[in-house]
C-alpha cells in the first residue's frame, strides 16, 4: 500500500498529518517513571533498561495517535511507581463505563487512584473492582461485545466475576481464558479490526476459545493497537508479522518499544483507548 511505513521509518513520520475527517478519540497515557527499570517482572530475566530511550520511545508512540486524530491526555507522571507507564492495567473502558481495576501486583495498587481524575473526565459512569477481586487491564481483550478475561497471576476468579456482573447487564459477554505462559492475556493475543484474534502460538494455551484465531511468527507481533477500521500499530521488532498483516489488507504502522518489552510491556499497555 502506498502510504505504509517501512520498519526503517517511524510511524510518527508516516502519520504526522493524519487522514482528514477522522473522528476524534481519546487516548489516556502516562509518562514513564525514571525508575522504570525497577518494574515488576514475572516471565523475563531482568536486563538493563535505558530510561532516556524509553522516554523517547514513549513520545514517538504518543505522536502516532496524535497524527491519527486521537485526543491525547496525559495522566500525571507517577515517579514512585515504576510500572505506572503501563496505564492500561489501571482502567478498562466499555462504552461509557470505565472500570477501575485492582491490580494483582501489590506494588501497583496505588497507581489506580491517580488515574481516576483523568478517567472521570472522559466517561459518564465509573465502577471499581474491590477486595478480594484482582483485575489488571492487560488481561481484558475486547472483541465486539465480548470481553475475554485472562485468568493470570494478576487477575483472579473474583475479579473476573465482578467484571461479569458489571458487563452482562449492559449486553456484554464475558469469557474467561486460562493464561500461564505470559504475564497478561494481551501479552499473548490481541485482535485485528475485523475481530480476528492474533497471537504467538507458544504463548496461547487454548486458541479454540476465540471465534477466529491466526498465529503470528514473532512474540512481539502478538500485540496490535487498532487505530481505525483498517490501521493497526505494532512493535517495530516484528517485521515478519508486519508483512503478514499487510498481506491481509491492513495498513500497519510500527514503532520501537524495546525498553518496555524488556519489562513485559507492549504497545497495548502504554495507553487506554476511549472510543
């Protein structure tokens, strides 16, 4: 496709002007803490993290959304919380309802309160997961009116049950998915604009739970963010997956997120998308 970026080009450069007439959508983000390297790790070995590079990569990520017409709103930085940049884990939005989570990681629970004011400014209804439930936003994958909820070390049965009680009266279906090979459900799978779920097969325990599933060749390729009905954003570290998705007719933008991937992060967990 004529306007697709190569992996050598920045997504921000390719989308700087942004197609005219796109509806504005809201993106909540939080700048990375200087203590990012101290973030929680579950499945990866700790390696050095470059805080300056992380800040630059975060800025490039944000600029992609601005270029595509998103209204970017930054939550105040949380220097005391190394994982605070992974703002998706603190809140999940369903239509006009925002659900504040209760992270399974004890060190992350205080992140939620500081996100609340920004969330209240963009939704009309607010709910919160309460003790003994735990739920992290990275464990919630929305496909149409179905919310797939990963049962992980961070999200327990009570958290999933509380979410079901909130969503089913609003016409949502909640499906629990076992996850033991990745930190979060969305570390293993995400969804394309047409609802097809993609994932890196070694991390996906039961692909049959999804209505449509396509394996991708790289672990970093399992995470995409839908920018619009034909455009996705993904890590620059998955060139083979990039070509696979372009072969499906999608416009694929890539941006480097290496410093966040070192901490089990990806393109999805760096923002909360409010459509």
